[in-house]
C-alpha cells in the first residue's frame, strides 16, 4: 500500500535536522564574532583614550590625532573624540566581520588622576 509506506521519511527528517544544526551553528558564529568585535573595540578605545590623554598637553587636535593613530593600529576606526576639560572621551568602531556587516562600538575616558 503506497499511502502507508514510510520509506524515505528518515532521510527527510535527517535532512531537516542537518539544516537546523547548521542554522544554530551559524547563529553561534555570528554571536561569537560580535562578542570578539566588542572586546576588540573596548581594548582599542581604552588604548586610544590613554594615548590621547598623554598628548592632551599638546592640544586637542594632537590628542585626537594620536587617538586615531592608535585606534587604526588596533584595527578600529575613530568614531568620535571629545575633550572634556582634562579628560579625553574616545569612541571607536570595529567591524564584526559577520554576514550582517554590523559594527561594534566602544567608548573610553582617560585623564589625570584626582
């Protein structure tokens, strides 16, 4: 009886399970890439802010130029550099490198103690 024949059902179920596992793995890769990009962005922002703070006595333009140079060396792009009295606030972006083409943003502040 062809209507009650189950041959091939396991193949279809197996194919569906493979597609589900691949989809979950791809989602995990995207989440992992976003987390790595966020950590890279925070490290770049921290170092760029410290470098800018060290150059602040030479002026705001020199400080932000140094922040851009350090950010670029760290694989980030300087998104924003603000001088707030004796502090420097830096925001950088890092590409997450996933299929969604999203960026990770991070900010850091540095200045003298006290």
